[in-house]
C-alpha cells in the first residue's frame, strides 16, 4: 500500500513539475534585463533551427531573473531550470502564465490537477475508420482533426483550461494543425487561457466570430507564437471582462508572407490592468487600429470612442516593443494614473516619427527603462505638465545630418516646421532637465535653410508637347540666392497622348512641391466652304469661313491668321486655300470664272412736263453667267427733273458693268395763233385780186406750200435716218426719238393749209 502511494505521489510531483516549467519559461514579460548590466541567458529555439539573438529574447527560449520588490509573487514563481531540461522538453513550447511555485502545491492539489489533465488528454481519440486522425469532446463541443490538419470545433461550450492546462488536442496534435474551423456558436468559459497559443503551423482560423469570449477574464498569450497565422478578425469580440492581455500577440504573425493589419478597434479594455508585451515582436504587423479600443463602459450616457480608457492599467511594458513597421502610434489619450511600468513600451519602434505623451501623468516615479530606446525616427515629441522623464528612458540622440543640429527645440510661438521656442536641448539634457513647466511639443532643430522651389499647375491638350520649364516659377539655395531651372529638379513625366492628370514633383534640396499637369482632349476645330467668284470680283477670306472652336470647345471669331493661301481674281482658275486653327485645318477651293455681265442702255430727249421712266432707257442686261436679267430699279442711280430744261446724266449698273446716259429735257415748242390779216406763214393777208390774179396767187402759194412741206419732210427723213444710223452705230443708252410729236405737228400744219385754201376758193 505504501509502495502504491509512493508511486502516485511521484507521478503527481513529476506532472506538476512539467506543468510549472512551461509557464515559468515564458515569464520574460515581468522585466527584461538591461544588456549592458546583466548577462542574458539564451536558449536555442525548440521549434526553429538556430534560434534568435536579440535584446529581447523569446520567452519560450530564455529565462531571465530580475528581482522586483513590487512583485513578490513573481519572485516566488521564478525557479531556475537547467538548460538541459529545456532541451529535453523540445516536443512542446514553453507557455507564459501566471504560475504558482511547485513548493506551494500540496500533494492533494497535484493529484487533482493530474487527474484533470489526464481526463482532458483521454478525450482525444485517434480515429482509424475515417480520414480523421483524432476526435473527441471538449466540454460540450465535439471536435475532430482531419488528415489535412484541419481542426473542426463544434458548437457548444468549451471546457475550462486553467493556468496549467491545455485543450485535449494540444500536446499530441498542435504541430499538425494548420487550420481551425468553428462550425457553430461556441462559448469560451471564464477559465480560458492561451486558447490559440503555440500552434506554430496554424495558417488560418475560420468563423472566429462564432467564438464568444465575453466571459473570459485572462487573455494572456492568447495568440502567442502563432507565427504563420495570416491574420485574425476580432471585430466582434466582447472583451469587457478581460483584465489581462499581456503577451496576447507575442511573436504572432512574424513568419507570414504578408504584412498584417490588426484591427482591435472594438476591444473594450476598461477592466484591463496588464498589457505588458501585448504586441511584442509582432514584426510583420504594419498597423494596429486602436482608434476606439479603450472606450468607456456602455453604462455611461456619453461614450467618446476616440479616447483610450486605460485608467486601471498598471503595466504597459513591451506594449509596442519591436513593432518595427509601425509608423504612427496614437496614445494621445492614454490615462496612465495607475501605471507603474512603462519599460520597453516603444522599444525599437524605429519608424515612428511622432508621439503624443501629453496625457501621460504620474503621481509617483514610474519605471520607464528603455521606454524610447530604438525610436530613431522620432522627431516630434509632445510632453505634458504631468510627465516625468528619467534618464533610463533612453531617448535616442538626434543624428547631426541632413540639416539637423542635434538638438530638440520646443515649438513655442512657431510651428512644427519652424519652431521658435526657448528650450534647445540634446536628448540627454531633455530627459534630465524636463519639468512640467516646459510642457510643449519638441521637434528636431534644423540649420537655417532658405532652400525653396515654386512651380505651378498647367493644362495641356492631347498631342501637345510638355516642357517642364513651363511649370517652373522660381527656386533659391540655402542662402536664399535665386537658382535657374534645372532638369534635375523634376521627377516624373507627362504622357500627352492620354487624357488625365499627372502629378509632377519639383525638388530643390530639402524643398519640394508637387504640381499637377492636366491633359485634356483637344476640341479645336475649324470649318470653311468652297466658293465661286468671277474675274474682277474682290475675294474676301472671311466669306469662306464658317466656324471654329478652341481647345475647350468654345467658339472663336475669324482672324486673318487662320488663312494660308491667296486668290488672283483677275485670272480664271481654281485656287486652294487652307484655314487652320491649332491642330485643326480645312482646305477649300475658290473658283474664279469669266465674267459675262453685260448692260445696254440709251439716252433720250424729253420736253418740259413729260414723265421720265428709267426703264425706258434700259435695253438689256446679262448676269455673270450670261443669263438675261430683267430691269431692276436698283440698277439706276441719278434723277431727271422734267420741270426744268437741261441735260441730266443717269447711271445704270449691273455688277461690274456701269454706264451713264444723258436725258435731254427741252422747252415745249411755241404754238402761234393766226390773226385775220396774217396767213399761216405769218404774212399779211393779200388784197383781194381779180380772179386771174387770185388764181395765179393760189397756184404760187400752193407751189410754195408744197415746197415747204417737202423740205420739212426731207428734214424729218434726214433726222430720222440720222437717228437710226446713230442707233445702229452705237446703241446709245437712254435715247428715244419723238416721232409721234413730229407727225402730229405735220398733220396739224396740213390741216391749216387745206382750210385756208378752201376759204380762198370760196371767195
């Protein structure tokens, strides 16, 4: 019986010792030794060939002992383990946990833990009849692992995993698991520790939103050492009851191919008291979204989700340590009233350029050893009235290069780029001399530099040529002297064959300006038309112009500069003329034809009181093509006053044909009334004679009258013939004989003659 009890006690002690070794070896986060003061003991990684040699050693591989008077429990739990024993445990990773010393565990407690661990392990049953390699039940959740290394966890409530325990699949299958899938809603109990810890080959976790963590209080090392995990979606997690997030993502994602963007914006950390090493060694995490991570409790009437609620946090050690790809960390609203440890908080955040610690306030001195060590790019630091610096924070010295003087200067009444404050200090002096009265934003002081460059935006159109000098305005050197344009100032080029906007950077030393060159579709156009003119016409280029538009499609007026070519209007032929507007052109044809215009008019004679009609003087006219034209009043210029005797010139015009005729206005001829003693010829009446005398006189008078009548007729015939010859010789415009008047006059005289002769015969 005693022998049996002895065996049981030995087995219990052995199991308890193994359980305690795992969490102890992960206890790095309590405080790392300074490399220049203590020798860091390094063990070769159990999962990787070679191991790492860094300022911060893998807590799974390194044991560091540092006395801490503020943490007596930690001292009790830190029992030295020989290196040989770590190597022997190469089948499992060491686990960070809140360990208890084996000395404090009595035999009954060890036996109870041993039986619980055996129970959990026994639920993992290898499966031979299917492709699954193992299966079982954990809590109320069924689980199985297929041959591909996928762990399927069914819905229900997971079993509890206190500090020293792991899920049933952990010990035997964790290296084979490559994927986890939650197949239904799953509840994690309060005692859920290191749920995803140590799965070094785990690539992905599906349906993580099914996992309800609202009861969990301790998320220590929850995803620690999941090195190839390609990210996690924690947006739906309720972390309002969590008090410990230390090492939560320690060395997670560090062997993934892609950079990780970790969104923890939904995390409620109002009850968290420990965030030590939360993101330590997350070398592939490029950004961490904490924008609303530290929000207030939902019971409050107003919730400012942009503020971080860290009022209960006591330790922020290693919180962002070795996040080498992070460029911005916004801790401007961190409440540090309860914080005691800030050691290594921003260790090796080498790309962070700006930190706002204005809300960091401390009632008592705070341990901040190496808090800012390795922040070599930090060039803007905001400090508040409650901040207390210590030398051990190790703010890096400013490199004296690229115009840096090596000093910090507070902004004061100036700006971040042009500070004007009174404090000019080295990094060491700033840590030593800083007091709350000096609260301000401190930036790297620069040597006076008047380098400048000015350039302007521009707009081009498709097909045009871009000249970088057209956008350049001015530049000055460090002393302020003007500099000419140089092609080395320009980076970028513009493709004018494609419409779009291209940014171009103009640089002069430390000065730079980005301008934009816009390439638009060219809407230049021009339209012109063919035309026909005739010899003697005056050609007007604008008569052939129809329309034109500029690059933006706006209408343009005609300008002589658009025309290339000329027309000789005195010579028949075809003439080609080109109209150009920017990139648009149009060639038209101007045809010069023979001019067949004619005009025939004549003069005329009128008497005072007659009516003059201009059409009476028009004979004929032809247009430029030789087609006959009818009389048009527009052809006539000039007037005739028929109330006055005179010669009136009247001009007739048809195109280029222009002729002037004369209109003669004569006085009306006098008509004398014969009296009793006067004959028709004006002679006095003869004395009555004898019949013989009368007969002779009558014969003589008749003969004379016949001769007179004949002479008058001859004169009339001569005049008519002359007029007719004149008309035939040259068709004088506007002339017309008054033949009717002459005939009437002759008839009148003959009538008088016969009346007179009859009277004589009667007597």
